[in-house]
C-alpha cells in the first residue's frame, strides 16, 4: 500500500488542527476541509511545502458531502481515511429555553452532519479505510446549561453504533469519544499538564489507522495522555 491520504472535515477547528499536524508528521497526505477557504488560511501557511491540500465544502446535505468528496479526491488521487470533527457552536443555555426549531438546528449541526458524512463517504472509501467521528464525554452526563450538547453527543454515539452494526463490508466506522480535556492553542492559558493535546488526539487516530484490528469497537474512548496510541483497557 502506498502513501495514505486522510480527509479531515473541520480541519481548522481546535481539535482538527492537531489531527492535521499529527497526520502529516506520520507521513500521510492530508486534505483539510472547511466551509470557507479563509478558515484554511493559517493551516495553509503553517503546512506550506508539506503533503497538504485544502478544500471547501460541507456535510450538511448529501449533495454537499458528495461534492466535497470529489474535491477531496483530486489533490492526491483518492482518500483512504476520514475524520469528521464538526459541530455547531452553541451558547450555554437552559434546555427549557429552547424552542423546537432552535433545538432541531442544534441537533442538525451536531448529529445530522456526522450521519450525512458517514452515509456519503463510507460507500466510496476503500475496503481498508476507516472513518472516525469525534465525540465528547458529555454523552453520559450534563454540565449546567449544557443539556442540549449532551443530547447531541449521546445521539451521535448511538448513530455511530447503528452505522457500525449495519455496514458489514468495506470501510469501518467509529466514534472516538474524547473523555479527557483537550489542550489547544485556544485554551493554552488554562490547559493543565495532564490534559490530552490536540496533536495527541491526532496521534491516537493515526494509531487506529495503522492497526484497526486493535480497535474493533464502534465507539472508542480516549481518556488520558497515557492511553495515546494504545487500545483502551478491556473491562
């Protein structure tokens, strides 16, 4: 197998940037996807001269995701693996202050996007490919004024379980739930030494690509720095 290509959707986000950096350091080609070209500006400058390409598009509709896939295939002649690191930023707010339309919009941006990406990309990926959606630990608990975020993360987890159950051949699909806090450029002033960094998230994802047989479960968890690159302990 030749040099692999990774498509990162949401590449300019805090976690996405670390995934891009780790994948390039691992020797992979990287196609970084964002909604707007200007969001890719810093990434393009930082990774100039590396095996990096930027494309624009969206995964809010199947038509948009299909167009994004075709754009992503062009720079390096194909895509082996995919990471979906997208969410719609929403402010902290009591759940009962939402109306139905607002809550539907939150779920569309944080759950349906992952579904559209999985439905569109998986049939087009090679049999050795792995698709990973990034999720969070609040699928299992609720912080104050964040019930809507927990609802989305819980629904996304069950969606990936359903996809893994139904897709029996070809590329694999997983959710990577990041249980640890994540240190990024945006929170460096408050980040603690024991937090997983965004680059370490990317290193863990690359380990999954390197040995998918060691990470068989549809929902994977990254709980600590010590776990980076290794399967989580079995209960």
